[in-house]
C-alpha cells in the first residue's frame, strides 16, 4: 500500500506540473516572431550557435525560458528577450515550439 501511495503521489505531481505549463500553441505562434531571428520561424535554427526549439518538451521549454526571465539562467542575448514575458507568454511559446517538427 505504501508503494502504491508513493507512485500515486509521484504521478499526481507530474500531472500537476504538466497542467501548469499547458499553453496555447496558436497564441505562441503569434508571440514567436521575436524568437524567429535566432531560432527560425518554426524553431529550427540554421545557426549552430542558437539551439533548435522545435520538438522540445513543453515543460522543459517553459522551465528554461522562465529561468532566463528570472535570472537563474544567464545569457546576454536571451535575458533581455525573456525579461518582459509573462507566465502565459512563456506557456504559449513553449506549447508552440513543442508542437513543431524538429525536421
């Protein structure tokens, strides 16, 4: 029974984390215009200096963009780009890029 409760609690935590990230991919597409210069219009970068965002996990993308915005992850190019993003903006951008094909 104890093992079941631990598994159930872990599953609930994962589901809750995913729900907090869920954004609107269509809204994210409109917000992604400023990202396209470096990461490409669909998140596939043509420059090895900038990572491709397409196809990454939504929760991962949201976590990293939030870290740039909040200053827990530092990059001189990304910090100013992320500084004005709201939590909703970040969720929408993450949803958009997660839905894109990495090819």
